[in-house]
C-alpha cells in the first residue's frame, strides 16, 4: 500500500515534483529536507507545519512509489538522503520498516508519546526487532472506487456478488464504458485488483493463513491464491478492465476513472483525492470488491499505509522529529486523511469520516479486514516476483502456475 501503495517498477511514468530546492539543497537549523510519495496531500501538511513554525522551510520532493523506492535506497547508501522520508509498514518492498531499519538507516521513534496509542494492526507493522521506526498517520483500504455520475449515466449499480460483478463488467462493456480503469504499466498497480480477491478467497476461510505460510504448512501454489489469481484473469476475460492496461500508467488510469471514460477503478482509498483533483465536481465512492456469491464472506484489504521515518544520519534531527510529531498530531493526521480520503491512525482526532469511506469504516469496525498481503512476507523479492509475474500473465508470456511457484520459491528463501 500501500500503503499505500507500493512498489518497484522497471518502467515508470511517475513524475518527480521538486519544491523549494529539493532534498539535496543546503540545510541549516531552520531547513528540513523531505522525500514523500504522498503526492497531492503532503503539500498542505508542509504548509501547515511551516505556518506553525515561523522561519522554518521544508525542501521536499514528491514522486511515485516505483521511482521513489529506487531513489531512496541509493540516497541512503550514498549519504545524500533527506532528513525525513516515506517508509512503508512491514517487509513487503525495498523501502519498508524491516528493510531500512535492519540496514541501520532509520532512527528509533519508540520514545515518542503517540507510539503507545497505536492500534495493534498498526504497531505490529511499524516495528522492527521490538522498536518503532515508522510514524504511520493513516489506515487505508482497497476496493472498487466508483464514479457515481458515470454509474448513473450507465444505469448500473455496484455489484455485491461475484456473479453480479462479472455481469456488471459485461454490461459496462456493452455500453461502451469499461467497468474499471487498469494502469499496470506501473507494476505496483498489478497487485491492487488481486488483493481484494485474495482477501476474501484466502483469508475469509482462514484468518491464520499467514501463520501457516510462515510455518511451512501451506503455500501460494497449494492454497486459494490459485482461486484468486484465476478470478483476476476471469475478470480480464469478461471485459472488466480498460484496454491496454500494460500500456497505461497509474496517472492515466486515474484520468479514465475521473472523467467517466470508465465507471471506476480498483484502488486504495488514496486515489479518491487524486480523482477529485482531476474532476472536482465528481462524486466517488469506495465499495468492497466481491469474490464470492455470499456478500457476508466479503473481506476488504485494509491496513496501515505508508508513514514517515527519520534518517538515522539526518542533518537536522531536531527539526525532523518536530515534523514527525506534527504528522502524528490531530492536525497533521486530519490533514492527510482529508486530502487522501483516508482514516487517521489514532483515535480521538475529531475527524469526520468522508461519506466515500462509509463502507471501509464499517468493515474496519466489524473486523472484516485483513492486512495488505505483502506486509507480512519475509522479503521484498516475493512482491517483485508477483509484479513481474502478473505483467507476464497479462501479456500472455506467463501463467498463474508459474507465478505462484516463483512466489513460493522467493518466500521460502526467507528474510
């Protein structure tokens, strides 16, 4: 998530936006350097932080997850990394808590007062070796985000079962407006439509699946992961996705959904703010993506999103910690939640949940969620193999069997 989100690509259309001189600008006691993947939301947080701290200047860059993860590791190893940087929970990609903390790149945040307020679903993935390294400000979920105006024009309603979903896709295609935009040129996006299918088919019947994987009692290839991948392929065969997904970037897919060229997009709730940016008058709602014909079995992938870590060798550590504490304050969390269309991590922030997230909030309350799958994998290789394998399936160069066998091999290689 991914988040928020998440993750390395061989090719990327992500754009880097530099502000105030970038993260490599000269620093002093009143200058903070920051690298973020929170495009469209961190900007307002930076403005509020600077306003609350007169004389302070934040030099920051924003970029897509694929490009960011390539750059940040290079910067950390060369000593040119910013004071504060986006960090993902768990261990699923090259810029996660486990990977960066184990390498000694992150400052221990365990003594900060907000750490004790973390819900367990967050604290478990914000730590490495019993210490907290990640300031996680929001909880995100993945589902089908519908363009309400486009849905009304098509005369269709969100499907609640698997059979209804396939019928919905066929009906949308017949009307000339595909159901969901797909932008898997950015390879991290390949996982997004798969994860809701995995949540229901794998974790619905077995909430202990991750424990069994870790104990060697099951595998991707011998579990309901085969069912989930098969359903992903079946969605494609039933015309659920826009054409040329492999040639469509994440940004381009947003435009398709925002402007009604598709009826929606399967993404994390963070995409809602980006859709509204392209279509301020649009109304977008996140709904569960069904994977069975029993709505009561549907589960949503929901977990801690990307947060912020402090460079262990920050040039301005005091200001870095001040920024982290601002991010974790009610003002900071609420600003992020408002701009991203998410939910604050900590309770009692006074935040009013956006109507578009009513279903996500309900599923969280009812404990009908599971963490993003990659957050509990033993190494980032599993995720990278999943990305490339899914792209191979969509290009006709690979099979689900080959994908899951390769993921198993990487999983068994350990940390």
